[in-house]
């Protein structure tokens, strides 16, 4: 069969990793496909200085992505620019020209995936995006093909490696969030502006894509309740451990009678669960199907080579489909005939809670807090206080029996004015279903 | 697009689970595909008594599989009979008639997968076999598509749920192997003849298939060094825990300069690894890629519905390919241009070892054992003895530094004649690379 020519637009980390694999692994790729995957064109802002791996000899090297997309020899456009500006233009132009697209762009696919898929389907081309979520974990292939016959009930994820690294460092060393973040920035694990990672927005984009694929509903990032990890302290890990739990930035999507329940938030997970064992910059996805029950997927969340594997695997699949037909003809983003349903309100969900307080010690604290909880009809499960000498900054924890989030929020708001509190109470859900 | 008609041959556990899912999940399947998957024919020995799920109304119900394969309306033959006799005939006849095949048959695919794939490729049809390994884990989709761009260096698996259930019961309750096995048989978790499970043969078939897919080499079950779990005692878990390890029936396949290193055997795994956390009847696969690094996959190993998900997901993929082209044209069993390489000899591998002895206590035991090890140039790492009152049946453990398996085997053979040994020493490798 004829070789397939790929145009790479963007040679940053992921682009570099992709080129390495296409070069070094070329013969195995050709063996698997029965034809070669060739890099026919490369676009990069710094194309003159870029040293390409041996064996990558594109006919075209350019600074203008339009040259790549317009090149008639290019059959797949590989968008590795990122962001939602020029990347959107690249993808739309490629689709308009009837060229298949492979992208690693989580923001774009989270925001406009359903719409771009409709265009791709209408154009009869393939839009592949394995690399957009959880770099090294082939979770798209799993949802799209591996367990496509199942009916997904819930999906949980640890989808931001930087947050997970920070949380597990706080956990292991008892270091404060700010210190761990500064160290992560120094090591290059966290961005200078860490907000996308530590405030949950990066994870939110990824969850939007996975939830759309898993449930066939249109999900946009703004549908997802999102809370970051800035308030998690070493105290919280001490108390969580005492309760047999750990804390992770947990992405979750559940099918309920009221619609999908979607959130990205720090939550307590039982320590003996497999999800709780996910350490450092790793990512993980837990899927619960009506028929297949629980399955779990784990791997590197990022990095040039793990993400490059996702890009190259997508290129191989799309190339095979170009030579033999069979692009998916139904958008994986919205196959539900029900149409776009509104997500369920997170606040009405019943669950167990962890409330952590930091107080200036004085008599009557528990009584005041308990009376506010009682007023909101919230049942207290346990009060936990580890030994501490610092009476001016005393942490302790109250766990709550299953309670609706809106009631807990009301109670927490009422508590905010209590003079013995050093900061507003921290309320974290306890994830008991994993 | 036109509906695709499926013929189901065999309505046992997996067939029943498959029909449930095809019936109950029909509308979501049709939404995902853009056409319906219909059960056009069913063959079962007890077809008259079989009650089919609502919505499954095959035009043909028969006791003779030939009726299904010959039915011109049937486009996919789903072989769920099992075994290597009539199942092989069914698959070969279907391929000869140009019909795609979906199978859950691990024995057949392990023994004759490469040959059947060649026939399928020549006939231009698809042969799908996700359900043949690790029922609920979509590991074929992962290897075939999700990480197809990577170059696999090693694959580890816990692939027999019954063995893993037995081992984790011994571990949790300190009960002897025979008792746990009897209980598992009573509960229906283990067969009346447990050999395929506890002697490693079932896991061996699965590893043969996964190794072929992961490395593109022809692997037959007899290539794989295989050892079962019958000799594992509660003592072994106590000692393993003391060493920070647990014991699992570990399948492993590694690429080495001498060829693939293949084994199914009980091994010590560090307790803090994710693989060590795999409990009960679950299955798991750990894949190490040159580019994507480590990924891990976990789920139910068996059961009508988890395995049914694998079958239905395969049916969906094959049906899509029938309507839109694109069956794989290169056998996933042997894409290496190198051709069929011989596996590497397990015995030459260097690794750390756990040697467990049961002795009648007397002076000089350690000295005798140590002198045999010294003679074979094997370095002792540690001697470990937990408190025990039973001097006539005293267990203890010696761990060894990295040593070649043939040297350890020689030493163990030399030890067998020592009069203080109650049974031959148990030698288990320590898997340090997970």
C-alpha cells in the first residue's frame, strides 16, 4: 500500500517526542501497518534552528501552518500547537480541505470537540485526539473501542499530574502547599502561573472530554463544578490517614436520573483503593460499567514521549483508515439520542463529608459547630483531634454522615463568622464508592 | 446504513452475557454505530430450552453450527463454544466463507492464532479476540490501537482470577492452599479439575496471546516456562510480607537481546506496587514501553457480563469495519520482519531469589545450605526466620542476590538430598522491576 504523508504543525515538547518515535520506531510502525508513515511537512516557529531526528526528512519545512495544510501530499494534519486560537484555525482548515486531523489539544477539544466532530463527520474524515487526555494512558481507545459495548455508569480520574505530584509531596514530607509548589516550579514540573494545574482547570478540560466520550453527551468545561488544591495542608493528610483515607484531586462523572454529575475537586479516598495508590505525576482513570463492572487505567499523564505514543498511535489508526476506509461516522461526543441534557446539580448530591477547622482554642467550640450542623439537619459522624501544642492554631476534623452538599455549604457559610475560626472551614467530600 | 447480522454459536456463560448486553444495550449500540447489531442466528446444544432475552429474536435457532455459518444473512460469526476442536472448525469454516469472526477462545488463539490470522488476512476479513484474555480488561484494544506506536519492552500480567483469588485468600486468612481450593470449588470459583487454573496453563495461554500482540512474534504456549501455585503456603506470605513483598502468579514477557523471556510462575512482588494490590478474582496487565513508559490495566478477569462487554465491543468494531472497510491487513500475531525468533532461555536470567525451607531443626543447617550456595557461586542476601515452636517443621527463608536461574536450580537439586529438609526447597524469583 502507498505510504501516508503526515504534516506536523508545532514542534514543542509533544511534537519533538512524536518525531523521535516516528523516526526511531519507523520500521516497526511500517510492519504493523503494511505501509510507511512519512513526515512530509513540518511547521514550527523556529524551523531554521530545529534539529530533526535522523530519518525525518520532510519535503517541506515552514513557519506558516497554511503551507502544511494546503500541501496536496499531506493526508493527515497533526496539530500540536495547543490553545484555542490558531489551533482551531488549523483544525478547521484541515477538515474543510478533507484532511484527517490528529490533535493533542485538550482545551480545544473540551471547548469545541462536539462541533469539530460534527464537521469532521460531515467531511468524512477522522479527528483523533488520544493525546488530549492523560498522555500515556490510551483511554480514548478504551472508551471508543475496548469497552464500547458497555454502558458507563461512572468515571473517576486523576488527570492532572502536577496537582497529584504536589499532593503526594505534601503527603509524604508534610511540606506546605506553597513550598512544594515553589519546588515544583523550580524543577519545571509546574508552570510559572500554576493556576491551570492547581485550581483544577486543566483537569476540568480533560474530564469534559472523557465524560463526553464515556456518556455520549455534550459536556462543556463550564458544566463542571471545579475546586483546586490550594487549601490542602499537611494537617489534612494526617487527619485523612487517621480516617484510613488519602486526598486526591478527583475528577468524577456519574450518570444519575437527573443527568450527569460532574466535578473536579479534592476528595478523600479510602487508602486501600487502587486509586489512592496513584503517586506523583501519574494519571489514572477508573471506569465503572453496568456490565463490565470496574476497570482501571494508569500511566504517565504527560511528557514528550508518553504523549508522543498517543499521537503516533492515533496517526497509525487514522492512516490505516485512510488507506482502507472506515472513519468513525458517529461523533463520539454526542451519540445519545436524548440530545444535550443538562448536567445534574452537584449541590443536591448526598455524601459523607470531611470538615477541617483551624481554631484558636477555647471552651464551647464543638458545641457551637454542632449546633449549626444540627440546625441544618446534618448528622455528625465523628470528631477527631490529633495531639497539638499550638492552642492558637489548632486543627481538628468533624466527619459528617451522608448529607446534601447544599446543606453542608449553608452550614459552612454560617460558621464563617465564628470568632474562634482562623480560616473558613475546609469541606471535602469522602468518596466511598471507589 | 444497513444493520449487521450476527450469528452466535454457543450460549453458555459468555454467550448468555453477550446476548444480555446486545438486548439491553441495543439502542446505545445503534447510536454509537449508526446502524443496528442484530442477532440473526443462534446455535446452542440446548436451543429448545434456552430462554432468550427480550428483543433477541433470531430468524434461525439451531443445534448445528453449520446452519449459522452457512446462513447468507450472517455477516459475523461469534464463536463462543471454546476448546480447540469444533471451535477451530467453526472459525476456519467462517473464514473460508469470507465471514468475519469474533471469538472468546483463548486456547485456540494461543495455539493457532498466528495461522488463523494469516487465513483471515488472506480472506480480507477480521478476526477479533478481545474476550480471549482478561475478560473485562480491553487489553487487545490497548495493544492494537491505544499504544500501537510504542515499542513494548516488557509485559507483566495477573491473568488467572482463580489463582489470584486462592493466593489472596491464603494471604488474608492464613488458610492452606488445599482448604482454600476446596472452598473455591464449593463456591463455583474453581473447577472440579483445577489444574488449568492452579498449575498455570490457563494463564499461559493468555500470556501467549498477549506476548504475540505486544511483541509481534509467534509465541506458542509450550514456549513459556510455567509453574503453578500448589506449593505456596501461608508461611510464604508471612515471610514475603516480612520482606516487604507479596506473592502473585505472575505472567511475564520481556524483550531481551537473546529473544523474548517468557514465564508464568509465582513470584514475589514489592508490596507497595500497584500490581501487588490486585486482589481476589481480578486480572491486571502492566506494560512497559520504550516511549510511553509504564501503563497499567485492571479489571474483572472473567464473568458473563465483563467478558460479554469484550465480545460486544469486538462485534461493534468488526461490524463498523464491514460497513466501512478497514479490517486490519497485518496479522497482530507476527508483524516482526525478523520472523519467528526463539524465546530466550529462562534459566540464564539473573535475578534475586527467595528460597523457603521447611526443616527438622538441628545444628548446622544454615552452614550446609550456605556451603552448597557458595559452591554454586551464589551470594546469600539474608537469612530470615520468624518465631516458631514447631522444631520438627520449621520454616525459614534465605534470600539470594542476583543469580542465574540455572545456578539456583542446581543448588536446589543438590539440597534435595539433605536429611533435615521436610520437602524440597521452594525457589521463587523476586520481581524487582515492577
